[in-house]
């Protein structure tokens, strides 16, 4: 038996038995150029500026999602029939789910108008790509099946829940991985027990949790709340991501005016900034390193706005925060308007000196199609909200309201606002 082993900080041993067709396919996909590109895309974008250990990649996360899904399937197969074709479809989709992520994750998408889900499906369907070739070799229908599965079409409902739901392999892995790599200690939960408690409802073929797993699910949902509160919405992380967005927007504006000193029109970063379609080879070459190299060159750009933003990102001179979370929305809007006036008097062009950020997340959505269900002792299927007293609190939206201001303007804005109270 030929076996390949990958050691992972979250799941320890991830093994591939190459005598099994599904494992041979998965290991081949991992070694494809498109998947190896994910080594050069940080999982948490600019979070390393707040948490120095957060340098892990989309590559390691995608491996972890596949392994988590495999462990869920192994647990379910003890009691339910899941054939090899169904298993292959689910695992391939879980492994490849982030192929379309651009540099700095979601920030690049917002600037270029692209969506990583659609780019993922395009990459899988691209006949010039290595991923497509490997899927075709395994089964000529598999590329289309994986793309359809990612769209929520085809495949059993329980397998689609493993891929995407409020109890999916993606969330299980990124919470544990991001918690570990940031050192935050907010996102831990008992994955082993949670997987052990998973089951399939025979009437709906949906993924559910037995009553023995209620506490494990509560801990998981709490960890999601704490990770958003303390890591994903951290003020330094949001400041840096906002500055990346401003820098890319400025570069795009200069490119449209034919004033961007680098890169050339043929460069993949230039094309991506303008929303042009990239070839498979060009997209495979588009990563954090490509854009960071541009940032380094742009620190010496004649355009002072672009140069300052890029220098701030490279040397951690980030915009400073004024937190308005405790203010009602109307009052926060008035403070923001006044801050814009103050910055405008001092700096002129305010859109690159100040930005407003209002991140929000609902830790548990009771009205979504992916609601978690519990199989009770009486073998009845009930929504998780009916059995857990915690859900009422977790169902409330977590929201922050913050202004981020250029360091040169920050003290002036702060002192003026305080004087006008």
C-alpha cells in the first residue's frame, strides 16, 4: 500500500492511500498548480498585523476542510449508506472550494468586482486547467458535477450540508485553525464530539445532530461569536483591510487614467484591477506576493496618496480608530459627517484620509435554509433554537461602528470632536 502523509497543526495526520481512487484523485488535485497557488494566499488577509502568527494560507485551510469532511463522512458511513461516487463529489468540492480566492481574500473582490465562488467554478470548468484535467481523468462527468454541487444543485442534501451550512466542514476548520494560528484562544470547541454526534435525518436526508451533541454545538456557536468579535472584526485588522482597499482603488483609478507607473498593461495585477478576464495561467500567477510587490514599488510612486497608503501597509503605519459602536446609528452618522468636514479642511481629499466601517455578523441564523436541527431522544427533528437557551442571544446581530483616520489627521479630529461635545 502506497501512502502519502501531510502533517497539519489542526488535524495532525492527513493521510492519502493511493490505492484508493478517491485518495489518488485528491492527492493529485492538491499537487495541481491551481491548488498550490493557495499557498501564496493568506487565509486571514492582513490579520497578521494584529496577530503575528496569522500567516497561514488558504492552502492549509482547504486541506483542513477536506479532512474535516472526510472525518464527518467516516462517522456517517458507520450508520448510513454513502457510496464512493457521493464521497468523491463531496470531498473534491470541499478541497477545491477556495480555488477562486484572489489576493487579500475578500478585499480584492470588492475592488475588482469579482466573486471567488464564481472564479472557483470557472477554474474547475476551465479545460486548460490542471484541476479540470484531473477531474476528467477520474470521471468525465466530475467537473460538471462538482460545479453543480457548489451551486447547490445535485448531490444529496446531507452532503451539501457538509459542504455549506451552519454546521459545515468549512466553518469547523477555519474557526479551529484561525484560533490556533492567531493564538487568540477564543475559538476552541470539541470537534471530535461534535462529529461523533452528527447524524442524517432519514425523512429529509439533511445533516442533523443528536441530543448528545447539543453542548458541543453551543460551544461551536460561541466560538464563532468570539472569533468574529475578537479576531475577524478586530480594529487593527479592519484598519489594514480598509487601507488595502483604498490602495487598490487608487491604483485602479490611476490605471484607468493611464497614470499607474507599474505594472504594465500585460501584467495580471493590472488586468485584475480593471476587472479583465484572466487566463488560467494568469490567474494561477495572481497571489498576495504579486500585489505586495506592487505595494513595494508604489511606495515610491509620484502619486503621494498611493505612496502613503502602501508605505503604511508595509511598515504598519495604519489608520487610527475612533469607535462609535456605543452611539446610535443617527448620532454616529452625524459624528462621521463632522469628521469628514474636519479632515477636508486639513487634508483636502477626504476619501483617502478617512473611512467608515460597520462590520456585522449574525452568529446563528434561525430563518436560514441551513438551520441546525437536533434529533431528540424521541427521534423527533426540531430546530436547534427550540432546545438551546443560548440561541436567543446568538441570534442578535453583532455590529461595530468605527471611523478610521489617517495618523496625520487623527489628533486634530479627535480633539475637535471632544471640544464640540
